[in-house]
């Protein structure tokens, strides 16, 4: 064997080792990427399920229920494509496909969940945040067309406003029932201010007029029956301020 042949064999061996190492690296990278995507999809599936199951019934429309079902179906289909023998995913895909085929006649089983406390309002805002994330990611993946995604982002913003209208109204009505017109006035006043701050206040003109009437009623009761005291500015005040601060943050996130 000539020196040239030996050199060529050594070079070929080195090249072969490099090629094997490169292929192993590529295979390992694909395996890691697949595992990463699977974890991400399972997290999205969990979030979809949480929104679908816990969203208050009074805020859940047939169109929103259909969207959530479509998003969940898309994730289940992708997971099934990664694990074609998984009977759980296959059964869920069949179930969700049947629901999607019903269109906006899809059944809504979410019970009403009155927004009566700051904690409840925050819980629903977190669900809206998660929904916003699901819509954004579905658009990035190409599952939702850009126009449809923009429509639903606007709808999330609208639901957020409805959430706060209900919260301020319930808080004020509860205070009136407890014969605390000062606290009721505070709640209704915050509601009026919140609606007036909306980018398109005319959309909520009817709700604003209603809230202003409630505010006038509470204010009349305060002026007639009691003198305002420092007790009116209590834990309720702080709670309302916290709600508005969170709402401003959420609006910024949704508008962006």
C-alpha cells in the first residue's frame, strides 16, 4: 500500500467520523426540538382547556366557544401528528371535530360567574390574557388568518371592558344593598371614569348612561342621608385602584 493510499484512507476515515458525528448531532437536535415543541403544545393545550372550562358563562359567546374549540382542535391535531398511536389525542380530535362542525350552534355549558370581587375580576383578566396569547400564537403559526386574529384581539378588548362594567356595577349594587351609599358612589364613579377613558367611548354610551344614573342615585343618597366621611376611602378604594391599574396594563398589552 502506497503512502498516497494510506493518506487517502486516513482522510476518508476522518471524514467518515466527522460525518457520523454531524449526523448524530442533527438527530439529537431534531429529538430535542421535537421534545420542546411537544412540551409547548401540551402547555397550550392546558391553557386552552382552562379558558374553555372556567370562563364565565355570561361572557362566553357561541363565537368565542367555537374559536376556543378550534384552537384546542388544532393543538390536539399537531400532537396527534407527533404521536400517531396516541388514542387519547385521536379520541379528542374526533370529539372536537364534531363540536366544530356545529358552528355557532355549539353548546355552551359554562355556568355564569358573577364578577363580585376583585379576586374574581383578576382571575377573569388572567384568562383573557391567556386567550390573547393563544390567539397571537395561532396567528404566528398560520392557523388563524391575520384578519381573524385582529378581530379576536378587538373582541378580547371588548370583553375586558364588559368585565369591568359588571365588576363596578356589582360592587356598587352590593354597597347599596348594605346601605353604604358612599361606597356605592365610589364604585359607580370609578365605573364612569373607566368607560370615559375608553378609546371608543361611543361604543359603550348606553352602559355609560346607565352607570351615570346609578352614580347620580348614589350621590343623592349620600347627600340626603349621610355626610361623606374618611371611611368611604377605605379598602374598597384601594381595591378599585388596583383593578384600574391592572386594567390599564392589560389594555396596553392588548393594544400592542
